[in-house]
């Protein structure tokens, strides 16, 4: 945040805290507080405590994890409870979970101070698995009934809005007496109808057929539906088609960022959740597990080298050159692996075109094998004045890059086929292949062609 | 796509093609066509040609790149022109660009068959740089004027909607006589006002202050604004604050996916654009450039090994073990690098907390260095029956993982500081460090401690 922006927001915030009417966006207040946190902690806490409850929850949710935790610890149970109550249900659940992560006793105390009905709603929403749509839904929707008149619904909307019960209403969800979702009517259409009409007269138009997700639908399907249908919001229903809530695009955007982070992290041997930890010991431990697996594969590669120790002793140039073959294989394979993992995630590769993708990746890697066989063969020849050494490294390069392309594509495709995440563990499997094949091909060929 | 889904969509589509009224979503038709493409190409083209122009453009845009290209080539100029005309301006621009990519003569012919006004609009929109907001904006917005009555605006909306000129209207953009954006009023608020009121009476409420992006604003800023303010749509303005168009969440979702793909690809030495190519030669060439840079760093590492060839000849175990040190450094460094690159992209690391992040990453990597020094030291001792060899590899492990953590964090932070993309080229820089430091530390220590 720029200095002049900070000064501007500070000025507005001070005025608004006095008047009690906050028009700054919670993310602006959060950005200012984040700045303040590192500049002047006392002032940070002073302003935090002065924030009206209508914005407090939203501001807390916009703060970075570590600052948020400290902020929550500084606030009273009453204040936290009110902040939760002022939030939409999906955000309320998030804040309650944040409080629980710090101290589950505190969470219980906060929940006891929340209006009973809302408390139960939060508890229901909290119970949905985080890998399903239900965990991201908010229950605040504007419902109308099939036999209701448009003008009566609008009158109800006016009241609900005045009470702050609903906001961001782009659509009216029309339900029958069993709460089953019958139609979704955009407000832009609704205002064009005769306000004396009943919803029953309107909802038969095909364009109002609802696009929904099931509350237990996996997050990946939810995202796909949003992308395929270009949605801004989607209704959530249960087995019987009863309306439970809705999920808005801002939550889906967060989910997409999170999934991308997870993919990037998994490819590098990281766990997303562990990396959100502040505790250095925890982060170290999680990363160590991955490094331990990597150590195993590195030792396996060393065994391969050990098979040829006599050959290396005769031609020490082999020791000098052998990491090049392994490294090039590792890099070419990582290129292939990354493309296939990402295209699988985006749905650009599926079973229909998997064979084509595998072919393409193998050919691309093989072609690069040929290119670098020539380049590296010439370099090795000139460097060590031995043309046979050039031939050996050239052949090893071709073999290893062919293996890199083929396994770089096959490994994620196989993991996907057996229902695993193609990003998890695939790079360590691949490196095992490119190291073992690389060393074995290079040293094995050298033994045959140079020693005898 | 499942067989039963295919049959269902085929049945509905056949009926609807006869009646001429299509209610299937373009993405459903596209999914069916994609299936058909690999099953029965003739039928694919037959159905494609029968699709009404109202949906043809949207269906084309939903098809995978390679199928889309072939489909476009099969359609007449007239049909393509009408398909473009039926699309919203942002989508029209996309389709025209797709046509241009295939054949710029065809693009010119298509443009000549489009209504002149719309043609100019498409050309203006096409001229915006793809890294700025303007390239993703659509010009179809619903504007109202400050001195207009609410009911007159609604009457206009009715007409515009009937003509298919606007859709997905969640908000009314209120402009003054110079087209300057004065307020954004959600429809849900508008319908609660007296329809005889003038907009001038309403727009002074602070909550209607417009959140906008400038037409030249970088895409990253656009995304950040969407995420910070939880937007579903944002207005686009020029230097004078005049309303030019809007960007909706579905486009932002596409942009976020694309940026994530770019990060993942860049980390693996891939170019996103090149990977969209069908041409194997082009893909091979692009990837070869990266592999060439990698070859350079691998040769550099080999030079380091070459410095110690006599030592290796005496202790061939060094050749067996040395890839382990380099590999562990590479992996630990990649973990650090990936976390820092991603957190920089998400704005979780910035200059305020860069030092803290650098400290954390270095400490985590150093701690893992200590853990694996003990493990690998013991293994080397037992394996080769030489406790000094164990000490050498242990010390080398600590040094290399310390370097890996430090440089894994410093490299992307430095690239960001000098205005470069922290994901591009950082992993090759890092590998150079971990290879060179790894080999030098291990072989250097061995020379000092084992030989003398």
C-alpha cells in the first residue's frame, strides 16, 4: 500500500469512526490495518476495537492469517459474536472456523452468544465437507412462492433488504410449497412483467429452468459448472430438489485460486494446508516427508551409478558428464508432466484425446532428445577429445528424453485413471525414471562402448 | 461425456434443430459436438451447419482449439459473420481473433459482412492490449441518464431486452450528459424506489459510488479488484471517467485460470501460448530454448565436478553420492521457490513482510538440511564404511540446503523487485545455484577432508 493511500484511508476512517457510518470497503480497512500492524501495533488494536460490528467481521476475514489470529485474540467474546452475526452465513462459517482454529473453547463461547437460530444454521453449514459445494454456500437467498404475486414478493424483498437480511440479489428463486426449486428469474426480467401477475404464470418459460448444484457435489464440478455456463451465482439443492442456498462467483473465484495453488504446490512437493501454518516446525516436518521420499529415489539413482564404479574409475569424464544426462531428462520430463497435469485439471485432456496427447508429448520430447544429442555429443567430443564419448552421451540423451516425454505424460494420466490427483507425487515418480534411465543408459553404454 | 448424456443431448438437439428453438446451453451442444467429432466427423459437420446463428458463435467458442479451427474452416463467410453479430462484443472479438488466427483474409471477409457499426466496435475492442482490462470488456451495458425517470429507464430496458441488445443486467449504470459514470445502482435497489423518481434523486447515496477499472488497467489489478471487493461485474471507464463497458465475473474467472496456468508453466520452463499450438515443431522449438539454457547450467555444474576429477578417481564413492546432494538441494529449493512465487502472485508476500518470509524459508530449509545431514551421513558411513565420508556428505547437505532455502526465496523476490515475473527463469537460476553449491561443497570438502 502506498503512503499517500494510507494517509487518505486513515483520514476517511477517522472521520467515519466518529460518525459511526462506515462507507470504506472492508478490504480497504483491512489493507490499512495490515499496514498499521507493522508500523504501530498499539494503534492497530485501538482502531480494531473501535470498528463497528457491521464491518468488523468482514475486515477480520480480509486480514492475513497471522494478523487475523492476533486480532481475534484481542477482541471480546461479545464483540466477536456480534461480528459473526452481522456476516452472511458463508462468511460467518469462515470466521467461526478461524476462531476454532485458534481456540475451540473461544469458539464455543462465541457460538453461545449468537442468536440460537443463526447458531444452528452456522453449525449445519460447518458440517459440510470442504471438498463439496455445501461448504461454500450461503443460506441468504430471496425466495418467492409459485402462487405469490410479483408485487407481494417485491414488497417482501423491500422489508428483507431494510432489515439487512439479504443483499446481492440478482435473481428470484421461485419455490413450491415443499420448498422445491421451480424456476430462477433474473430481476432484469422480473421488473418487465406485470407486477400483478403470479409467479405461476411466468415460470413456465424454458429460460427460467434452474441451473443448480447438489449440496454434496464436488468442488471441481462446481467450478466446471460455473465455467461452462458462465454463471455469476448458482442455486444449491438437496436430493429432493429443495432450495438450500446459493454460491456466488466471489466464492468460486477464491476456490479456483485455491485449487491452482494446490496444483502448483503439489507439483513441487508441498502441501497447501501446511504452508498456511505459521509454525516453522510444522512446515519443516511436512516438507521433510517429501524430501525423504526424494532421498529414497536419489539413493536408488546412486545404486545405479554404483553398478558402474569401475567404469567411472577408468573414465572419470563419465562422472563429470553424467549429471547432464539426468538433468536434461528431468527438465524435459517436467515440461511434459506440467502440461499434462494442468490440461487434465482444465479438462483439455480427457480419455478421448489422451492417446493423442501422449503421442504428441513423446514426439516433442524425442525431437528435443535428437537436438540435444547432437549438441551435447559435439560438446563432449571436443571437451574430452573422444568421439566415442560423444556418441555415448548422444545416445543416452535420446533414450532419456524419450523416456522423459513418455513417462512425463503417462504418470499423470495413470494417476488420474486410478482416481488419484495427477499432481501429487507425479514429479518424484518422474525424477526416479529420468535419473535411473539417464544414469543407466549413459554409464551402461559407456561400459559397453568405451571399456571393451 | 457419458454415453447416456450424449444420447440425451442428441435427442433434445435433434428435436430443437427441427423446431428451431434451441434451449440447450451452448456448452452442452459443444460437449456433444466434441464427442461427435471423434466418433463421426461427417455428422459433426452436418449438425454444425444446421445450428442456428443465435447459438453458433457461442458453441464455436466453447469448442477445443483444434476442433474449433476445423469447424470455422467448414463454415461460410455469411454464416460466420452472422454468428459474430449474434455474440456479445467481448465474445465477438474472441471469435474474430480465432478466425484471424486461421486466415486473416477470411477475417477481413467476415468483418465486411458485419453491420458497420458493430464492425467498428469489434475493431476498437480488438485494439486493446491483451494484458489490459480493455481487452476483456463488453460494450453491452444498460445505461440510464441522471435526469431520466426510473420508469422511463425501465421502459427502455424492456425494449433493449426484447431486441436482444442487452442481457445479464444486474446493475444500472447512471451517466451524465457527457457519458461520465456517476453511480451504479443494483436492480434489487432500483425496484424498491418510486418509479416516478429521477435518478438524480437516488444517486447521492454513498453505496452507489461506482467501483471501476480503467480501460488500460493491467489484468492483475483487475483480478485483484474483483477479489478484494467480491465483485460480480465491474464498470470500465476512460481517463475522463466516461463509461466504456463492463467486465463480468465469467471473464475474470477465465483470466484467473489463465494466469494460474501461466505461473505453473513458467515454473516448468514452458510458454503458455506455445503450448496452445497444435504444431509439434513449434512446441518443440519453444521447449528447446528452455532446455538449452538448462544445458548451459548443467555444463557449468559439470565444470565444477571437473575441478575435482582426481579426487573422484581416488574415491569413486564420491561420484556415486554426489547427485544426492545436488538433488536434495534442488528439491528443497524448488519447494521454497514455489511457495514464494505463488504467495507473491496472491499478494500474500509483499515488501512489508518479504524479510520475514525470507527468514522463514531459510530456516525451514536449514532445519531440513540438519535432518538430512544426519540421515544421509549415517547412510554414507554404513554404505561405504567410512565415517569421514559421512561427515563430508552431512556438511555438504547442510550447506546446500541452506543455499537452497535462501536463494529459493531471494531469486523470486529479486525478480519481482526489478519488475520481472518471479515465475519466469527462476527455477533455472535456482538449479544452477543448488547444483554448483552442491557439487562444490561436497567434492571440495571431500578433497580437503579425505585426500589430505
